[in-house]
């Protein structure tokens, strides 16, 4: 498992081990170049740093590998290796110069005083004496990392879901102009902090998982999407921000129109001011190559439909206002000219010539306004309504098939599926939930979501679960392989009873309740074959560690066996009512002593 994703405890269904194993398509870990088809993206690492050397080391005691060509045999290394650029080649340790080296396993990469831990393959190549790093990430890991990096404290669950869908659409629905990877990690594409944003990860994870594989579509076509911090009260059409991009971008992308946003301005427009000297502006514009030195005047030549400056007149040179914003941002930081929605006036004084800017909004203004989305989320709008506000006419659909997810409500759960005929399975599912309730004596605390993926491959790519898993539960969210597959193997009722039990137990468990008790009670009540096995090989603390992060099927199975054994002992000795009280409030030492 990708460690980045193990935020909420994920309970795998053990039933798959014995029974579904052969039904599940075998597939290995992703490695190599990365492509949308296999559910991965190549993402540039440290793309603004211009590093000439880095150190690669195995992360903790785990092993790391290096290959000097894509099809070469991997060599395990246990000591740090220096990798440096020599014009267009890379040199790893005392090896010969090579076009690229491939790193794999559990890696710790260090350069420019920063260290990043990765469990993903990395290709290291070089251009003009600088290292070029491309990390192969599952699409969903990429989306989760970007949502964690780009979201803020004002976001709610629904604005994060909307953002996840926009981030995924941006990544998959267009080319981004990089030769060595699909996307860079800077705001040129979408910001990705490889280390930061730990406080945002749990929320980003659930927003990404609950929208896994979903992108924006417009009348059967995949729709490109953008987002920005704050539109200042009206979003921008792409033609006014990127006039060169497409002669009639507005007609080519009719879901991206300039639109009033009454939500982000509810508590006042985001206004800003900046005063910048002629000398500083001259330096910034010549560094970016947009205007030569010697100019003395700066005016807005043309405004777009939203009111933003579209074209500026710098002396006698016409430049795009967005190019101006980016040139100043690169030279002086992004906190000066926050948007192209500004007025500018010239001030002459004894100190020299200065330009005063007064503007509103932050970012390019195209697509989703994050401030507006957060305000809508707080007012109770869902992700679909948020996206409809910023991308009128666009719909949310499955990336691979273009089909929209259907939601079918029954009792206390919501079935989400792409297959309308799954509705026939609702009675069986309701019965499974009913059995879970009566065996545990628990009622759902809120609506349980059960999402059935259209194929084993789609399930793996969307959830990053291993192929031997039939279904899993995180909190009150259940992800499952196609229900049809489970039903055809007569596994639907037992697997779903097991998963519903997890959702019920999780709704009651205190955060400190050990995993073995949470898993063990489910096993005991589910009446799965493993629960009857005596004499576990693992002690309680060993079982707990293995449940938190089993590396393989056998370890996971042993942990489940042990959890079931101890939980059954507890139930036999103390009764269900007492054990449920301990689930909520913690286990006393005397109870632990009695069952070991
Ligand atoms: Zn389980
Ligand atoms: Zn980029
Ligand atoms: Zn807005």
C-alpha cells in the first residue's frame, strides 16, 4: 500500500483470500514510464530547483533499487548513492555516464537541503547539466497530493470533492507542454508539496477516494478544467487570460465562461494594492523577455468580458496581462500582483517613478473559484452544485467510460454504481445490512456509502487496493469490486455483511480502540470461516501492527485470525453489551489479561 493513503484505517475483507482470489485479475505493481492507460502519471519532482546533484538512499531499513536502463536488472543498494548531472548524462556513484537511471523501492531523495520519501519509481535524467526527475505516481495519489497541497482551512468536504474532480480533469484532459513528464510540481501545472500539508491529508484523502476516477465532461467530451484561489466576484473566460492559447477558446470550451460568483464575495471582495517602482518592473519584464527596458508608461489597453486587464501597453509594446502577472510573480514573488483584475496609475515623486496597482481576486480567474467553492460547501451545496456553478453545462462522469455514477438509496446506505442493473442487488444488500445490525446490536450513525467499481482494474486504480481484496471499509465508506463479480461467486451477502459490520463498528469505536478489537468483532459477528480457527500465531500487539499495515496476504490473514480469536473470547467471557461499552470507552487491563 501507498503509505500516503493509510490515513483512516482501512479494513480489507479477508473473505477474498480463500474464495475470490482466483476471480481477481492478477496484476503487479506499476513500474516504468507511466501512462494514463495504466492509471499512472509521470510527475516532475523539484522542477523549479535546477539541482545538479542529489543523494538517493534507502528509506529506513527498507530496500531501494537502481537500474541503469529501463529493461536492465535492478540492483539493490543499502548505502546512499550520489547522482549528478554531467551535461546531458547522469552519473550514479562511480558508474559510467548514462542517459537515465531508474530508482525504485523505498527511497529517500535529498537535494538543496530537502528530503523526500517515496515509494514510487523515479527516473533520473539530465538536461544542460541539471537533473530532471520524473516520479511515476498512480493518478489517484497525484490527485490526493495536489488536493492536500492546494486546499485550505476554509474548504469543506464538498468543495474538496469538487477540487479533486477539477485537479483530476486538469491532469488527464490536456497536455501540459513538458517533454520529460506529464505534469510539473509547480503552479505552472498544479502545486504539489512532496512533504508538506500533513494537516490536510486526511481530508484530501477522503475527497479523492470518494470521487475516484471522476472527471468533468461536456456533452460526451472530456472537459479541461482549471481552478484559482479567488475570482474577486466574477470568473474569467480563458480567452481574456490566455489570448494566444486558442483563437476562439470561448467557443471551443463553452463550459469555461465568465460568470458572476456571488459566493466568494459574500464577506467582501478580495481587494489588494501594490506599489512597484519603474526600475523593479523593468527588471521583471526584461528578465521574462516580455518587454525591453526603456519604457516609461504602463496602461491597460484592453479589458476582457469579466473586467480583467487582457492586454497592457508597456511603452509602445503590447503584452498580455497574464504574462505581466507571471513575470512580476517570478521576479518579485506571487504576493504583489495577485490577479489581472486591476487598475494601474503612475506616481512620480522625488524617489522616482512608481506604479500603483489596485485590484481584486487572486489567481488567473478561470474555472473553479476556491473561495466561492468553500463558501458554497459551508452553505450546504454539494460538489455537483459547486461544479455546476463554475463549469455550467459540464457534468461529472467516470474518466474511462464517460458514464455518470448513479446513486441508489436503500435503508441507511447509498449504493453508487455505473451499472444500473446493480439495482436488482439492493434487496440482498439490505438483508446483509439488516443481519449486520442484528448480530452487532448496532445501528448506522449516518448514511453508509457503498461504491461498486465497474471492473477489478478500475477498483485497483481508483482505490490503490491490492487485487486480492474484494472490498474494504474506511469509516462509513465501502469500496467494492463489481457487485456482479461478487454475486456470481455467491460472495455478495457475506462480503457485504462483513463490510457493513465494519461501518457499524467504526461508527462506535473510540479513536484509541485497538485495531484487533475493531477487526475481531467484525470477524466474530460476520461468522466467516476464519473466525472459527483456534490458537492464533500472533499476540495482540503483533496482530494490531499487522492490521495497521500488512505487507502481504499471509500476514494480513494471520492478523485477522488472531483478532477474531481474541474478540470471540472477549464476547464469550463478558457478553456483547459489555464489549460494546469497551469498544466506545476503551478496554480495561483486566479484560486484556483475561483473554491472553
Ligand atoms: Zn474485516
Ligand atoms: Zn507544468
Ligand atoms: Zn469567486
